C-alpha cells in the first residue's frame, strides 16, 4: 500500500541520518537540490486559494517524497520543510493518517526538545479534525481538533514548550486565506516572477499556507480556547531566570564609558542623547576629514544599503512606506503583541484585520513589512545594548549591503566587491574611535546571495546562481575576516543565526570564522532553554535571551522581538559592563569571563550568560 511504503521510507531516512547509505546523492544545502521546478504562469498568491492549486498537489507531493526517499538530506532544515509540506498536502488531500505519520517522523528527527514535543501541533490538530470524519459535523471536527491540542500539550513539559505554545496561539488568532495569500506574495511570488516557476521548497511553503489558511478559521474559536486554557493554567506559568541574573547598580558604581559599535544599516540616533560616540577621525567641522564622501559622519561611517556614502544616519522610508507609516507601525506592534500573547489594542486590531481584510489590504500591509523590519533592526539592537547601560557610547558602523525599498535591493558581484573595498578604511575608523566591542546581528552565506540573485531576476538558472552566490559569499567572508583580524583589541559579538541547524551547515560568515576575538551567541527563552530557531554547534559557545526581548523601534515605540539578533546585543552589553568596571581586559579575557561565569538555565545544560557573575568576575581582575 502506498501510504505504508511512504511511511517506511520516511522512517528509513531517519534511521540512516547518522550514516549515509552508499550511492545516495547528498543534499547539504539548497544549492544541492535537484533542478526540478513547477511552472507558475500565474502568481502563486493568486492561485493559492483556488482549485488549481489543489490540482498541483500530486506533483508537489511526488517530488518531496522522492527527495526524502532517494537522497541523503544532511541539512535538517530542508528535511523539516519537506515533511511539513507533505503533512499539509496530506491534510489538503484528506489523508489524516498520513499526516499524523509525517508529524511523528519529523518530531523524531528534531534536535530541539520543544519541537520534538509539540512540533507541527496546529497541523496535527487539523489532521485530528479530519480523522473525526464528515459524520462528526463541523462542531465535532473542531472539538476533535481542540482535544488533540489538549492531548499534545498534556504530554509536553511546560518549561520546555511555553514560548512555542504562545507563538502558536498568535498564529491561530490571525491566519486566514487572505493573510496567507499575502504571505505567498511576499515569500513565493518573487521567485515565480523571476523564473516563471517555483522549486519544491516554495511548493511546500504554499501547501502549508493553504492548509493553515483554510483549515484553522472554521475551528479558530475551539483551537484558540484550548491553547489559551493551557497558557493561563498557573502550573504552566513561565520560569524567568533573567531578573535574578541582572547586574545591580552597586556593581556598576564608577563605570567608565565603553564604545560599542553596531555594525548594520543604521539606527535612530535621536533615541540615544548623550550616548553617541564621537569619532576623532571625523569631527563636527563641516569637512570630509576621512575622504569617504560624507561630511561630519562623526558618530561612525554612514553608507546606504547599496554601499554608497550618505548623510543619512537612518535609512529613510520608501515613499510607499512613508505614506502609511503610522498604520504600519500599529500593524507591526500588533503582530508583535499577538505573537507573545499580549492582549493590547494593537493585538486585537491586527488579529481582526488579518482575519477579515481582503487580499489587496493584506498585500499592502505585508509589502512594506520587510522594509520596516529591516530599517528598524539596528535600532532594536542598539536599544538592547544602550538602554540599560548609560555608560555605553554607541558607534554607528553603517556598512552593510542589505535592505528593501520596499522591493529587495539587488546585489551583484560589483556591489559586494565595493563593500569589501570599503571595509579596511572602516576597520581603521573602528580602531581610531576607540571601539571596544562590535555587535554583528547578521549572516552572510552562499545560499542567501544565490537566492537574492534568483529573486531579483539577475539569474534564472539555480546552478549558476549558486556558483555566483558562493563567490559573493567568499568575498564577504574574506573581507569580514580581514577586519576582525586587523582589530585584535576589539571584541566581535555575533548572533548565531536562526536556522535551527548546526552552524557548519551554511558555512556562514562571520559565524564560522576562526578568530580569538569572536564570540558567537545562540538564543534561549526565558527559562534558559534553547529556542526552537537558534543555530547551534561547537562554535556557538554562549547563549543569551532571544525570545521576547524588550526593544525600542525608530521613533521610540517599545515592542518585543525574538531572534539571535537580540541574544548578541544582550551579550555585547554585558561585555561592555565588564569593560566599564575593568577597562584593561582584553577581548580574550572578556570571552573567558563570560564563559567561566555562564550557568545553565532552569533544567537545562547550556552555557547561558550570567551578567551579574560576569561583572563580578571582571571587578575581581581590575
């Protein structure tokens, strides 16, 4: 029987994960995927909720099953996406038993404990509703879906899964067919526009969107109630290890100023009065002293996303974003609050809008979302570093090729080389300005640059794009390594990434560079357990909070953000606290102190940063 054969093949893949079978082609990254593509004459966002999409499912399913059966997939993120997509297809094709088998197969393969316990919980609930059958009627199906959520959570460790459960609650509150059609426009349409087709991973994403967007709304009330009941149970209250680890004001008595650079696309300087570092290489005298084409970039070198000198300290909004900036801020705040279970006016507004707004409104909302997030990212990072540390002096190292306006900026080899050529002078300015710490909350890898070429239509052949992307990543890797090598007295704190896979899979820079003054930081939740998304591996030597961090956006709006982008600035702040009380410490000594004083979180075994102990360690070595 086909179902049994498919399940056996999936479990065979899991059993052979450690030792590849002889003769099976290897997939180590997206660049290794076979060149099988699916025509997309009409944009996916326009077909997602039509019968035509369902007609394409057999082809999508066959290719995903073939990859899992015939290939040795060594990138766990790709295997996960294939199984998630196949689960969604099984639900759409009314095969609940197959969906349940796939969910169990993926849970067995997960490295993260929360995903082993509740991974794909929403799809599992939808499959349980299907299994209840037509005879149960709508009420019976929804009751079965909610009951499945309750059963899954009853078998889970609250300490491990709480952050994930809250996130699932936000998803259930907001999804709708139009919401996911807008998501498809952002995530998949560009690939279809550039190449006239989509790959199997994009097809899997679409299947997930269709299954959730059409399956959740009829049972939203019941599923949300089951999740909320679990969240509100006093026995499931979150364990928060961080307040007890905070540095006291007494420990920071006599703190000296410490200059910390934010290496990104630019933060809002107006939020940090009295905390901006003034660079002696570029005093406020009306002259371009360092010859970089910008007059009085006194708080650090300012380049735009295309690595062109600019007077702008913060990327200006595109006309499209500027015209709806107030609405977009409310939407983004609401999405953030919804994701963390916060019952705020913004959360209620965005939940209702996500459920009921038409496709055109949803498209407009999501079109500028990436631009807003990209333009806000550096300010979020800077606020985590400086807000709790008045002795920090922020240095704006705005030299990073990234951004949407609102469409993605197009980067080719010449742009990356121009960026690499500008870095030596930038490194000299870091040293001359007395920067002690540099935060790097970003990733460069070959797959990312290849995807950008394909997305922008600069390449239509994935193999050529992969070759060019690898070359661009190699140039960036060498340039980043050169700056870190030439700044031995500066500590570079790096976010590990959000790939939910070992760091060596993507061979990303700066994460896999081997320099004594680099510290790569992974992410935990409030309990000190690893988040479901954090990259991990031998080079990720320290962990810090990366779930629900309180930040400020451009203009000062307070919200919460998650990602290892925020674990690294938290660590950079602690490193600054250590240097503020013991300025003679070297980068290697700061790393030593952070690692020696790290302590596991609640019930875990990770080296989790302990700010108070790290500062005490530094004080003892003044």
